[in-house]
C-alpha cells in the first residue's frame, strides 16, 4: 500500500488521539510541526504511526529512490588534542605510541588517493583527529595535490571541529579560512562534529571542542560561499528528547536561512571502549523512531541518511520505511571511526552490486548519485554479470510494495 493511502487510513482511524491526528494532518497538508510537537512525537509516537508519517514525507520528496555513492575514506589520524567522552576512536597525543594509534603523512594520504586511480569512485571523505601539524598549510597542500591529480574527484573534508582549531592556530577568521579551503579544493563539508548543540550536554561530553554555535556559524559561512554540506546528531547517550529537538530546530532555522544543507545523518552512540561505556545503547526500535522523527521535523532537508556501517545492513534496510532515502556509499576503504566504537559492520565495505541488492530487496529504487545528488545511474532493472552466471539471468528477488 502506497504511503498516501496509509496516511489516509491513519487519518480515518477513529481510535487515533486528537494530538496524534493533528500532527498527522499537518504532515498531510505539508505544514511544519512545532518543537513541542516534536517532543510529543518522542514521548507518545508509536513506531508504526511514526513510520507512516515519515514514509509519506520520504515518498513525497524522493519517491522510492534510495541513493548511494561510490566513495572512499581517508582518516588522517586517530591522535587528537581533544578528549571527547563518547569517542572510542581517538587517542590523546601522549598515546601516540599505542599499538592502535596512527598518523598519516601527506604523502601517505596522497598514496591512498592514487590507489583508486582508474576506479569509478566519485568522492573522497576526509576526517580524523585534530593535531597541531595538520595545519592550514598541510591541508591546503593536500587538497591542491588531490585536485591536480584527479580534478573530478569530489573532496568532502573536515568538520568545524577541525576548521576551528586550524583557523585559530593560523590566526585567521572563519570567513577567510573557509574561503581558502574552498580555493584549495574542498567541494563540500561532511556533517560531523555536531554531536549535540545544547551547551550543558556538550560541556559534559565534549567540553574542549568547538561550540554548537561555532559549528553552525562555520556551516553558515560555507553556505554563503555557495557551497553545500551535511549535518549530523549524536543521539542515545545522556541527552533527552528536548535536546534532540532543540538540535534539529537550530539546523532547521539555519536551513531556512541558507538552504545549504543536503542531508541529515543521525549517528547512534556506540558504547564500546570509551568513557561513556557504562551507558546502554539505544534499541533498534528507538533508532527507527529517531530516523522517522528526524524526517518529520526537518521538513526543509531533502534527504535523511542511515549510515549503514554504524547500524548494520538489516536495520539500514528497515530504515528505508522510516523516512530514510540514502544509505551512504560503497566506502571502498576500511573506516575505523565506527568500527572501533562497536559498529555493527566491522569491515564496512560493500560492492555496488551488494548495495543495489540490499536496496532492491526491500522494494526500493537504487540510485547511484554523486555527492551533490546528481543521478549517475538508475540500477532498478540492472542485471549484474554475477546474477547472470549464478542465478540463471533472473532478477534479484524484491519485496513487492502494493
């Protein structure tokens, strides 16, 4: 049953409470819900109800299209000057001799880029720890070398946490710094480092990194330069519903102002080997509820992404019925940030065929995109050579969606 019919049935359900009906009607009308209504959804929204609303919005914006790209990651180092309590990935500078610590040189990173020469990747994603030697000159040279070597490769790199430190060390303004980063070759910004904007919560989990206000300001400047970026939230630790809604409200307000955000990515707190390991992790049901409420609340964001290595392939598939329309990329390199935190996928690499299969099996339309959501290929009816050889030319089975 299509999402519009499901929503109509919901609105005609005589057992639906008045507050639930009011929000459902707003969704049907394309109206914006308030912060108070967002908190109500966290308090009172059952999974099936939230799924109907979020899936309706998802299909109004993107139909059955589910996006992915071909990307690889470079994580320059896990050494860091900051000591975030939730981070399983970083090691303090004094721990540089630890067996699991690493620190790439510029040549090391450039060699990783060259490893993908001749391969159909479209994006390199570069984020990592913050170190004094990774300064403005270092990154400017790196980005310029990548662009000179492979001009068409989209560089999505660095977070406001890194920018704030780099620009402070260089004694330049955010405005000058971001202009220089654009000139050096950065094409877009990832969404990392947002965590939770609320000052009290941020003070407890990431006291020494950039503030929420500074994070937002750096993205605003980037948007003013005509560039695009993503946004994240780290959920499921010591925050409450209000903190999640406040976080999304600030993003929604900035998006109203600039229109520069592309995608919202909820990131699940993982409790392995960090200073917050005593906290339980959220359940799969709560993860799906959070995706759905994010899709409902952020009406001015085009896309909501589920990062499949973090939550696992099966929950990522389920999320496509709860507002999600993007599952990130092939990630043709081992990303350590989440695997060290206990992510579901310890070796997060999928082939294009595997991603397409994953999407088609839940009745969605697999679309390879570039970083800016230009469509590169529609894989809805593609039959891969492996399928021809091993499955008698039959298409992969998919779930029928009435």
